[in-house]
C-alpha cells in the first residue's frame, strides 16, 4: 500500500489513458501491441475505485470538491509500477517533438523515481535479470 494524492493519481491515470488510446488505435489500424490490456484495465479500475472523482474528469485530474493534495491509500504491485514505467516511456517517446517535451521528461523522471523508490534496487535488478 502506498499513499497517493489526487494529482499523482490523476497523472498515472492519464498515462494509462494514453496507453489505452494507443491500444485502441492499434486495434483500429489492424496491428497488435505488446501491452497487457487486462492489466491496464485492472489497474485503471483500481485507480477509479480509490479515486472515483477521476471518472469523467479532464486529463485524469480530480474534479469537484476533492483537493488535489488529499492522500488516499492505493495498493501498488511491482507489476503495476513496471506497467506505468513502460507507459511513461511510451508517452515520453511519443512526445519527443512537442514543445513541452522538457516538462514531460521532467515529470517522467520524477514519477519513475517515486515508483522505483517503493522497492529496493535489488528487487528491480532481480526483475530485470541483473545482479
């Protein structure tokens, strides 16, 4: 379990939305992606269970009377973090030509540091096949 505020949850739901859009586009254009759609949908559902305000909001950020800095507990598995990190890498690559790329890159670096900090380096190395 981790503490996650509304702005953080909104940012991660936005990443999931971008990846799900890419999956839908791939399907419409007749090619396959390597994304695990069931995992994407499960993670999105779990975010929305904790943060129902994210449903129907613009760009995944909370609407209504809930302060963006209100923290709630969220169950994050290392597989979820890996999926989000891959989604951020995809988003970063897709944004390379945009004028706000520096902000995308800074945000990705910050979120990656936060997600990677949930587990010791040894765990990450072990999952990557490193020593």
